[in-house]
């Protein structure tokens, strides 16, 4: 399975058990005699179940609070908000922390402002890289890229070729963000959502229907 960390635990047991720990962590418990090939086969036979279960494990922001110690799923990965020990704010993916230059504050507004600034930078860097890459492949020219706190949509494209993306995309899996980028770039060729438009999207992102579905299902849970 793509994008999955799989841990295999062999022990003196007679049955197999597959557990999905998080959206991308799978634990497989098997008897000692199980070869890697057998494990692979087992996982293959459970693909449907895993997929369904994964779908159900949407990241939830219900517990989201702008406070030190709070956890935020950046790129689908739980990251803990901490006061930065240096003079800058940064994301530390090595130890899953969000280091904020806010001191030991309890002021939620201050944390929110600093956090949003930081996430904007992170998202912009990712999107810019992808826009450069995809626009070349798709043969389109764009003007400016902006990250905005918009909630009604994931992205938009103006007739002048300006691309806007919602900050909330930082809470979305990167492969789905790629769909949003390709969608907006496709608008540089066809401005509406006609059949011709979706044909272009599909040619660069064949699984666009799944991506749309995912965004629809998760839109409300993903608000910064
Ligand atoms: Zn559109």
C-alpha cells in the first residue's frame, strides 16, 4: 500500500491480525512462520478493509486549541505547539513540534497569529514548488500565487492567471493538495467546469474523483 508504514510483528500465535493505528500506520501481527511474502498476500487481501478504515479516520480538529501543548495535524501529522527556544518560529518534523516565537503565553490570539503566519509560509513553499513543476508539464503560464484564509473554497484562479489557495490546505494530505493545484492550473486552459475542463484535470490527475470526494467529506473538519 502506498504511503503506509507497515510494522510486522511475528509471535507465537495462531491467527493473524491487522490493525490500522493511524491513517498511515499499519500493524500486522502474524505467526512466527509467516514469510514476508505471506504477509504481503495478507495485506493485499485486506486492501478494501484498510482503504475503508482509512477513509473513516479523518483528522479531526475538534480538539484543536490555539495553546501551548495543543496538537495540530499539519500535513496529516499530529504536531505539538511549543514555545520556540530560538528567535524564530519553525516546524520541526523530526520531533513533531511547532516551535512558536511566543514565549510562555496563554494568549490564544497571539498564538493563532504566529501559527498562521508560519503555516502560510510552509504551505506556500510546498505549493510554489508544485505549481512550478506542474505548470511546466501542463504548458500553462500563471501570474501570482497567494495563500489566503478562505473557507468557502480550496483554491481559485483569476482570468489574469492569479492563483489563490486556502490556508486550510495545510491540513490536507499532500497528494490531495496536488489535485487542487492541478485543478486551478487547468483553469488556465479552460475557465469553466465543462467536460473539456475535467478531461484536462483527469489527464494529469487520474484519481481526481477520489480527491474531490475526500475534500467534500472533510471540508468541515478542516478549518484553521
Ligand atoms: Zn474550478
